[in-house]
C-alpha cells in the first residue's frame, strides 16, 4: 500500500516537473519518499528537480541514496549523470568526471532490458568531455600557482566572484524571489561574464609572455569520444563520426556498431580522415606532448 501511494505521488511529481514546477515536483517526491524510501527512481527524480533548483548538495545526497539502493554495480545511469552535474556545480571536477564516466559506461554497455534514449550516448559523452576539461583547467591552474604565477591568483579571484554571484541567484530562487526562467537567465549571464573575463585575462598574459602562457587547449573535434583522449590517427564512419583507429577497432571486436549512434558498423566501413589527421599532426607538433599528461 505504501509503495502504491509513493508511486502515485511520484507521478504527480513527474507531472509538475514536466510543467516546469520544480518546487512542487520536489515536494511531491519528498512526500513519496516519506511513504516508501526504497524506490531509487524517486530519489533520482528528486535529484533532477533539485538540479533545476540549483540545490546541489541535496541533489548529491539523492543521487547517492539512489545508487545505494540499486547497489554499486546496478544499472543507474541517470543517478550517476545527475550526480556528476551536481558535483561539477560544486567545483569537484575529479569526482564529477568519475561519476560521468560511470554513467557513460552504463549507457555504452547497458544491462539487459534497460531503456536507453538514442541521444543518451551523445549527451553523456559530451558531459564527460566537459568534466574532463574542468579537471584539466584545475590542474593547469595548480601548475601556474606552483610557479607563483599571477594569472592563477587572478583566475581564482574571478572564479570565487562567479561562485558568490551564482550562490546569490540560488538563494533568491530558493526564497522564490526569482522565477525559474529568470534564475536560469541570471545564472547564464554570470557564467558568460566570467568566461569573457577569463578569456580577456588570458589574452593579456599570452601577449605579455607567450612562452609561458601559450594556451593549453584540446579542441573538441580532436578528442576521441570513446577514450576522451586526443587522437593521432582518426578514421571516419559513413555517418561522419571520427574515432581513433585503434580505439574503434577494439570497440568493433566487442560490438559491431557505431558507439554513438548504435548503427551497424564494420571495419571495412571506416575511412581515413585526412583533414582531421592534419589537424592532429599540427596539434602534436605544437608541443602538446609536453603537457598532455595533465589531461
């Protein structure tokens, strides 16, 4: 009886969530948990609502509870994905990357009867890359700090300012002083201003000292979306996706499908991507091998 009542409340929460009423959705999910606390989906759904409300700690707790119920080896890719989003928002890129990779692997090789959206692989792989870039940015800033570099201090100051402004937006949203759309737009504005200032700051340091401040960046198009490492020898599928040759060959031994689309794929379908290979060569010849270990 309790599980049935919880399911009814969960469905009410789902309806509120679809309507963009995240506070109401969170409340319905909380009521559902109070009725029955062994359904991992209720915690996962509430975590998603809390992400929308920018209640990162609550989202982390819900995801961990959902994962605890299903077990560490259970299929729960959404909980790991939501956990990664909350961890990244809390500035824990190492933990976020670990959670995102787990979610990605569970979608790449799902348990039998698991429902996977066709877009899940692309969405999850893109978020893994985002986490990996955030982790790399932290390492690069630590490198500069060890060198006593002024840029690292200035970037940390800007990062702290951004977080304070985002915390204000979250608090206003929690007090219902801002609506969902306005809070989202203000958060976007804060993030865009931060990105603009960071780019301007780095441009100044590159112009002043190019030898020590040459950008350490890996363009997205050079990254193999199976291993999330920069490519050396890219090959292209008939659908236009490019992968590192050795990586996709190894994948096709286990599954004769395109990793991102699930379309049938054989090694004979692969062709060298000469244009991308030239870009890879330029990347490696530009000195990337000296710092790629930090990636």
